C-alpha cells in the first residue's frame, strides 16, 4: 500500500509543471512597448492588454520603455532578459528581429525572440512643413544639393531610417545632418528641430493641414494621403513593409503563446480596430506565428538591398 501511495505522489509531482503551464496566466502580464505612448503600436497593444485582462481575469498592462534615441533596442533587451514564460510580452517593430542582433547589444544576439504574430503595418511617412520650398521628393533632392536639410528619425539603425537614407542615395543627394528623437511629431517640425522627419502618420495627424507628406513607406498608398507616392513607387528596389507584432522569449510554451494570440487576433478583428484603421490609414490584421516567420524571412532579404545602398 505504501508503495502505491508513493508512486501516486510521484505522479502528482510530475504533473505539477504541466498544470502550472496550463493555468497560464496566474499573475500580472506586462506588454512592453519600446517607444513613448501615443503611436499606433501603443494604442493597439493597450487594446490587447485590456482584452487580455478581461478574458483571463489577471492584471495586464502596457509599459513604455523608449530607448532615448536608440530606437526600440534597449527596451527590447529588457524583454530579452525576462523568463520565457509569457508574462513579459514585447510589442516590437520589424527592426527588433531584423536589426536588433546587429547593433551590439549582447542580450539581442543571437535573436532571443520568436513571434506570436504580426498585427499592424504602419503608415510611415517622410514629411516636412508646408512652408518649405519643396513639395515632392524630386524637389527636395534638387534643393538639398545646394542647402543643408536636417532629417529627424527614430534611430539610424531602424529600417524606416535606412530606407530614407537609401532613397536619398538613389535620388542623388545627402542629408545635411540627421539626428534621432524619441518623439517626431508636429512640435518637431514647428520648433525647427528638423526640416524633414521620418515618422508615422499618426503622430502628425493633428497638424496634417500644415504638413507636406513627401512619401510613404509601405506596401500601398495611405488612404488619408492618396496623392502621395510610396517609396516603392519612387524607387521600386526599396519597397519594404513596416510592421509591428507581439514577441516572446524563445522557449515560451506553445499553449502560452496560443492564449496570447487568441486575444490579439480577436482584438484585430474588432470594430474598434477597424475604425482605427479607417481613421489612421494603417493596415490592421492578424498574421499568426508561421506567417509572421515567413514575413520576417522575406523582409530580411529585401533589407539587403537597402543596406547595400547605404553601405551598412
């Protein structure tokens, strides 16, 4: 009898780790956005966190960890140091898996993440104030040959910035100066901190009537600026799609990733997400882990063209 009881106790003990994993989530979950609040990835990640909390009955919150001009990489490195248990989820732009392993941050090399899914394609733009003497990229190129033009961006290693550098090379001009900012919005242009900014349309919507959008970076024109060409239309070899997705540490249990994905997919199909898409021009959808991996592989190949042009 004692032998039977001992065997039963061992069986229960062996089952405990599986039970703990299956009961995820049992404590607060943190969604890390490595940029300041207010942009589309932040808004949508907050929608995911709210839905996660309502669905599973545990606290879920967004924590913004901007990199101080270093793009998303310092924030992503913090996620990389968290356990692979699904309680710290990164909401990352394309640059984290594609560029992160190359920027010299030990926590990001080799790539420590795997995607839960991709949910957003940004309406990223190259924009300037309406009072500037250039209204198109061609006019900017001509002007920049005789004048210094200051470019503001989120970080020199980031893909939108590299596309903007490469486009200048393709069009035969150099930026007079360039600098990284945590926020690139109406104030950046109004203050004169930069002549041209590489940002998302969401951040300049409040002053869109005072802004000239010179080009957009993405797979198609933004509905809110239908007359503005994409970079791909101006220079087809530089066509890149800019997206944001949810990532966790490699080794996170599949059932945990499935629970996160189930909530995110439902949010992206909601009326609120559809209205946000109509209002901002962003593409909002859900691509699961397998499709996300394929997207990353495709974009990694396309990025080679861009980096070849700018010599990185």
